[in-house]
C-alpha cells in the first residue's frame, strides 16, 4: 500500500497546472464565457490533440492512454481551479465514462477512439437527482419498430449540448425495466436544443426536447448486461470528477483570499496578520485538505479493483465534502475580500456561482448523505 | 498510489490478529475496548499486566530499532499493528507515554547510560512515565515555563515548581520535566530537560477531578525534587530542542489505530440509533452520514501523512490532522448524546451507553490538549499558508 503519487502522476498534474494557468486565467475565462460558444476553440483543440487529456481514462485498446481515475482527478482539479471553459467534462467525464461503463462493444469502437484523439465532442445529462440518472431516463420514451427507434421526451439540463457532435441520452423503453442509453446526433430532425442562460457562465447548459426523433438500431448503445452495475459506476466516477473540479475551485478561493489579505492594509497592517482573518483562512485550509484526502482516496479506490457499491459510497463521500467545502470557501472568499469581493471585477463571484451551480449536479450533498445513510443504517 | 496491500503485509496482519485473539481473553477479557483517554481509570493494575503480556509477545515498542529493544517494523507494518490492535479491542496502552514520547526522545537525544537505564523498562512494561510540560502559566504559551532547576555541588539536579494536566502521574514511576535552568532566561532559551523518579518525598501528586467525574490528570508539585546528575537529557539550556524534537520524528503511525477506535465508537452510535429508532430521523441520518465522511477523510488523510515526500511535520495533511480529528470526535460525542436522548442523561454502566457518555464528556478535552483549536489554527495559517504572525507586544 502506498498513497504517494507516482512521478508520472506528478508530471501530469504539473503540466495541467502550468498550461491552465497560462491559457485559462481570469481574463481568458471571462472572455470565453462571454463568447457565443462559451469556450475557446483553440484551447480545446490543444487539450484534445496536443496534450492528449481526452485520452487519459480511455482504454488503450480504444486508442486511449489507459490511465486511471487518479490521473484524471489531478487534471480535473486544475481545471476546476482555473474554471476552464471547454467541453472536457461533458465529453470525457460524462460521455466517455458512460460509454466505458455501459456501452456495448460496437459503441466503444465507434466513439471512444475519436474522443481519445480529441476529434469528437459528446455529452450526457447532468441531472440533479442522487439516483444515477433514473430521473433523466424517466423523461424520455423510446419505441422500436423494425430497425428504427423513435424517441420523444425532454431532458432539462445537458451541459455543452450546443457544442456536442453526439448527445448520449437515457430513455425508458416500453416493456423494459432498466434504463436504455441512446446516441443522438446533434443534427437530427425532431431534436430541439435550447440554450439556458445561467449565472455560472463557465459551463453552458441546454434544455433538450425530442419530438419523434428516429434513430437506426445501432444508436442504442447500452450493453443490457452491464447497465445496472455500470450506471452506478459511471455515476460514481462522474461525481468524483465533479468533486475534483470543486476541490480545485475551493483551493483557488483560498489562494485568492490569502493573496488579497496579504496586500490589503487596515489599521496600519496587512489584514492577513489579524487572527480573525487567519483563523478563517486556516478553517478553509482544513476543509480543503479534508476534501483533498477524500477525493484522492476515492480516486485511488476507483483505480483499484472494487465493487460498484463500495465505489458509489466512497465517491458520494468525496462529492458531499467537495460541494460543502467549495461553497464554504467561495462565501468566505467574498467575505474576506470585503467590498471588492462583491464586485464583478474581482474573481470570487465566478467561483461562488460555480460552487452553487455545481452543488446539485448528480445529487446535492443532502441527497447524497441520505444515500450514504442508507448504505450504513439501511 | 496503490491501495493493494502486499502479501507480506497481509501475512503480518494475520499474525497480529491471531496473537490478539489468543491473548486478549480469559483474565484480560474485561479490558476489551477499555482504557485510553477518558477511560484511563479502567483497571490500571490489570492493564499494566497486559503491558507485560504484550512485552512477552514482543509487541511493545514495535517501531523502535532492534538495538533499542524494538522490532524495527516498517511504517506500513507499524500501521498494521496499531490497526489490528485496535480492531481486536486492545485496551488503551498504559505504556504509551514511555513508548511514544520519552523512548523515542531518549533514542534521539539520550546518553548511552540513559538508554541502557530506561529503554528496557519501557520495552518490558515494568516502568511507566508521565510528561511534565504544562504549567499553570504555560499552557498554549508553553515556552513560558517557570519551574526552576539547578545543579548541586554533587552534580545532582533539584527541581522547584509546579506542573499541571499531568496524565497518569499517579500510575507512573518516572516523569520527564521541562524546567528553567538559567535564572532570568525567557521563552524557549535557558530550559533543561530532566528525568525524575516520582516516588520521592519532595514530589506531591494531586489529582484533578474532571467534568466527567474521573481524575486522569494531576497537578504535580516539586519542592526541591532530586534528579540524578546523569539524568539530564541533552545539554543544559537545550531543553526546548529536546522537548520539540519529538515532533519531527512523530509520523503518526498510531493515528490509524486511533481511527479504529473512532470507528468502533461510530458503530456504537449507529447501533444505539437503530435500537431506539433515532435512525429513522432524517436529521440524525444526515449527521451519521456526515460522521462517516469524517472517518473516511481521517483514513485517507493519515495515508497521505504516512506516504513519502516532504518532511512530515510540514505536510498540509499533517498540519490539519489534530484540528480535524479532535473537532470530528467532539461532534460525534454530541451526536451520540442526541441519539441516546434522555437515556444519555442518566449515569449508566450499560456498555452500550457508558462509552458514549465518556465520549461526549472527554471529547471536550480533545480540542484543548496538545494545542488548542485556536493554537492549531494559528499554526495552520502561519506554517501552511505563510500568513504573518500576530505582532507581539515588546517584553
């Protein structure tokens, strides 16, 4: 047993840190999030083809690097810290993750190599229930006639849908107990994508309506034998990914605050020298390091052989802590920046908005705690 | 990062578990899950015998080097030992101040004579130690020690003053004391580190009654108490260095054992909630889940602390650890009492209730001893975040 990062893992983390500090600073984030697409296509292209980050969790047999959750978490932490505006989370942490966990063999070969190369942008719903997308599946109905599927229904919150080449959507099939997963191309008759204008502009959401969308049989991409276990694993890994981003965001809130309080003088000295300020920064650090331990621990578990239930529990723990810590640190950052913390010009507001928005992705902390309680108490 | 244990470690784990199963029974059965902070008054005589049982199996001082009488176990195996010890319900260690504090200090700073004289008694479980650091005027400001010491013509040392919060002094043969050897010196300068026998007429031990009713701590009064000339550790005036040196070696190997005990307490809380129906209460369920999150955090945080890399004392996860576990433990105590409801208010000997009441009361001390919450937050801000120290008034 060894809990230290390998040299390769440290290298990946450091590379992510320096690239994102250069390409996703405050000005870049503000420009990207105000642009029409919501992200800088040049940066996204470099991430995909030059840095190879989309290949991190994809198996080598499908053209990926075959690395594990630990490497992914280290990159995501830096993305969350810099509020990277790019369809990385939706493509890698939702779509590629779902494909890997529940996709049939044909679908894996069809989509994963293009994702790993950074040529394909895909997404899936980021619903707010703690029930592993069952809420999303219930809102779309699929019927099969011969070789053709017809889908109708609604999906209220899909991230980066406007940028995606393919949307992976859950649906309920008549006569089937479990959820089914379909790959829906963006340009298809009957699919309506409506952009939602959000307070958190760093991740774009759309609402999706399907009105008799027809798909060939091969576009049903789930492997029925894996769906139950796989959905649980995919949701756990997606929660871990959200937690890693939240951890990075919380760390940046603390770093911004420590830097600001060191320069701001009142009563003839830097406010960072007052215990009333120091103790609150220290409390932020305690919660961040606690969250970091939980996130790295869950990642180490995800990278080893484990059951779906154990993984779900550990990732729920990480995600619960990360959500609470992120919001706490974002609100403390605003408070300890004083008046400027409330302005548009200073960055704490960006993190505050992301902290709130991300707090309910795939279940909020209260919902996940109830899931944890069910596992512990029944 | 790898959570898989090696086959050698697995075999060692089985060996420890097996030994505990074969020995922690019969006349020792009453010690299961007893002792430790908050329960130190549980049968100390039998727990001292248990120390000798451990010693006979070579299970004391497992992390010490072989030449000091230990087993020289790797960090991983020490962790496994402490985990399995606690998992088996091994009693709180009467010898922990000797094994964990003064022993390693002597190994690092002691003379050959001191090592020969004192280490074997610690390893054998025949001599027990108390720690004389805090004083009425030297709590958070530990460097403000006022107890004096001086050397007599025959080379022996005399100690005059008072120590306080001295755990288990009444059950110990020896005490190590930080005292001011240079008259007029201030703060961390001019202190010396001495070893004294407690059974001498010019030492008086007075128990302090705690809010939980028991008396694990004492006041210790020294009125010209004598230490042999050879029982000064380090050089005169270098006592602070010796006293603090230990923190540099402490790798927190026993923390995972401590966590096993926390997990045991957590299970008692869940069982109590299941038994009286509190587990159906949504707020209680939220708090139980929250407590579980803390247990997972502490486990992974300890694994981070124990992994290689930077100097252990400066790692971020090490800086937050004491603050984190003590506050978590205090919260668990409150949760336990809220689960018990009125049953928690009645003084009880029920093994399902008494430990939870002890937890509730004694965990109030957790956030005070070994660096109060407030001192911990200062350390975290100054060492972890490089924030400036509060300006101090000129003396």
